[in-house]
C-alpha cells in the first residue's frame, strides 16, 4: 500500500468518526478533508474544485428552489388536506389513502420539503380525528424516502451518482431509469408499512381508553406561598383543578414523589410536573394559584401579548447548538419563551436553563404574532408550526402555476433525453430544471430576494467536496485496494455476493453519516469492483443509489427521519424496530432484482 493510500484511508476513517459523532456539519467536514488531500498533493486544485461545477450538484441546488416554489404555492397543503379522511377511520385505511400519494409526490420534489409541509398538518389532523399521530409520521418519512428511489430527481443521492457517472465518462442515469427497481421497492415497502406499523409503531391507546394518545410534553409549575391551591389533592395523577392534564409527580424539598400510585396534598413551594399536549399551555397560563417555572422571570406585559403557541425544530443553522438555554437566551434572539422541549422521544422535565440545545430538538414557544412571519421561512429551524392552527390559507392561482411548471419540468426532462441537441446543448434534466426555476422566479412564486434561505448550502458543499474525495480515493489507489479485499472475501460466491457487500457497506455508511457522503465514498469502490470483475458497472451504480437512500433504521441518517422524530416524539428504538426489517426487505429485493434488470454484462 502506497503512502498516499495510507493517508487517504486514515483520513477517511477519521472523517467517518467525525461525521458519526456529529462534531461538525457534513459539508465542512468533507470540505476540510478534500482540502487536506489537495494540500498533500493527492488531488490537484482543479480536481479539488471540479465538484462545484458538476452538473449534478448544480441540479440539486436548482431543485431546492423549485421545491420551495411548489411549497410556497400551497399546492401540497391543498393536496394533503384533500386526501386526509375527515372522520375517524382505521390506521391502515388512512395510511392507504395518504402514503401512495406522498411517495408519488416525493419522486419529483425534495423529500425534506414534503415532510416539512405534511408533518404538522398530519399531526394536527390526527388530533382532530382523535387518532394517534405516531402511527403516521414515521410512515410519512419512509414514504418520501421510498418515492425518492423512483426517479433521477427523487433525491440528491441519485443526482450525485448521476454526476459521478458523467465525470467518469458514462452517460448517466435517465429520468426514469431507477423506476425499474424503485417502483417495485416502493410498493413492497408500503405494503410492509401497512402491515407492520399497527404493531411496531408507538401510539397505541393507553389503559384501553379510546382517543387518549401518549402525552407529549411535561410542564413545570410552582405553587407560590399565597396560592389558593395549597392543600389541594392530587389523586393518583388526577388533579381536578386542572382536568385537561395529568400529574407526573411533585418535587418537594429536593425529593421526587411520583403521582400515579398515591395521593399528594399540595404545599407551598411544591414543584408540580404536569403532562399534556403543547396546546395545554394556554390553559396553564390562565390558572391562578400556580406559576410556570419557565415564566418566572418574564415580563407580565409580554405574557399578556404572547398569544401564540409555536412549535419549532432546531435546524443545523441554529446559532445556539451546543449552548445551554440559559446561556443562549432564546428570548433575546427570537422573542419567544421556551416552555417545553422534546428530544428523541424524551420529555425534558426540569432544568431547561441548563439544557444544551441540539439539532432536531422540538421546542414549544410562547410568543406573539410576529414570530412565524419573521422566522417561518428561516433555515434556522427545520419546521415552524403554529400549534393552534389547522387550516392554512391557499392561493389558487399560484397552486396551478407551480403545478404546471413542475409538470413541464418532469415531462420535458423525460422526453428531452430522446431529443437531438439544440445549438450543441443537450436538452436534459438540468436544462428543464433551470427553465422551471427561471419561470418560478419570473412569476414571483417565491421571494427572489430571500432565495439563499431556501438552499441547503451544507448539502451542496458536501456533494461538491465528495467529488474531490472520490477522486482522491481513485488517485491514491485505495478504491482498488478496498475493491480487491471485498472480492477476495466473497469471490467464491459470485458477483451477486459482491453486489451484496457493496449494498451493505453503502447502507451502513448512509445510516451513520449522510446519504450523499455514502454515495460518494462507495462510487469509486463500485467502479473498481466492476473493473476487477470485468463487467458493466451499471448494476453497481444502481445499488449505490438504492442503498444510499434506504435509511430507515436510525433517525440521524436522513433529515426526514430527524424531523418526524421530533414532531412525533419517537424514541431511537422506534425507528430500529420498524426500520430494520424494511432495510432487510429492500436489501433482498435489490440483490435479486438489480442483476435481472441490469445484467452483469462482460466488458469486451
């Protein structure tokens, strides 16, 4: 093994550790590794920046803005509300109505945008019809991921592989090339979700009572010295003065008394832990005799003017990541009071000021009418949702305009593959995506002055840097070495076993780091594997597309999983329980079907 190969292998291992530990954003991590390879002469400056001009990467950037235009138009809000049942039905019937449509939409739009729009609507709809929202939010994320497997533009991962194929001298993927395997996997995945989600997902009724979903938040309240509630009785978690909520327990003299199996007589200075939905906060503020801990040092005038309850999910651009709430001072930065936090399904009960904020935290804020208009479009937050609203005003003309432009882009990209060049220019996906963006900007479907807010720059930097890292793997020979090791291990079992090994490596990477980084790291390995076997590389490229997107078992591997985890209050094990079998199903289908559709044709 050469010195360059040792350096690249060491850097890749270090990079994977940093990404898995979430020490830095993926884009910066990959960029620094690529710069390091350039400084050591493993890649040239031209190879270092080549990814930033790659057509696949630019297409991803354009599609972010196209997806924002569709989101802004209200077309998706209108559609999801049309397909949601307006009366209580079974979980399976409701899923059957919504999930196939969601998968279809996600085949053509950014799946993160789809989840950001649909998640709060589905959650509020579930509360409206008295059904457990946790039966629908993980399926929502999975349906968007499955739909993304069906087209070239379904996910940025497909475009990354497409761009790398073109860089390596191959034609690239056609618009519906992946549909040959993606549609089969999507149907199988949805059938599995219909069958398994009722038993494997949380959200079952408690104690046999209908309509009582698991509580989402805890709220701390203090009983003041002169409170009229002194002497009131909490009977096995029930507090008649606050019937909308249950009592989890009481802190008294630094000792905790659980409330579910005893009667507790309240005393002055007791700290009550109340369990309920975010909407219960409005009731708590109005009750005399207790004072919410989070509002103890807040100006009374603000409390009277703060009529909005807003839920937000912290995104990667939030400046307070890693800081405590007390140190960051959320109110000074954003004009809102943090009243509750939900993290990885865990309800934070006490000590909010000492809590270190993390990406994906779900915060319930008490704020005024200006918060959503000011921060609703900001990428500081994954999601900003008014806890009190269900209906969102629609603009009919913009819905139709955005829909027509989207259809024009899809149809144009599909037929453009078979059209001759115009003025030496290929009429492909990139061409029609650019045309769609031009039309949306000209028609003011999204505010052009704020366009930078709608692009995930970290994703783009990660993709562009990944091209450089992939080139370093090729230049150093480490891709050939890894491919040789894989072949030596599984060569006795034929090319299907090699394909299986590639799938597993890619899938493990995408579950623990990011999908785009996983595709970039395994692409040169796939190319080396096909060269070693002397067969056409297309089956290996398709395998990377599928494996890099099949992120179901771990929430951190995919943004949509992270979003629904916060909105639905899921725990890590919830994803593992329902996601691991789905990963296995897709693995088996891929290893069987991909070689049948794209054969291991010998290279002459």
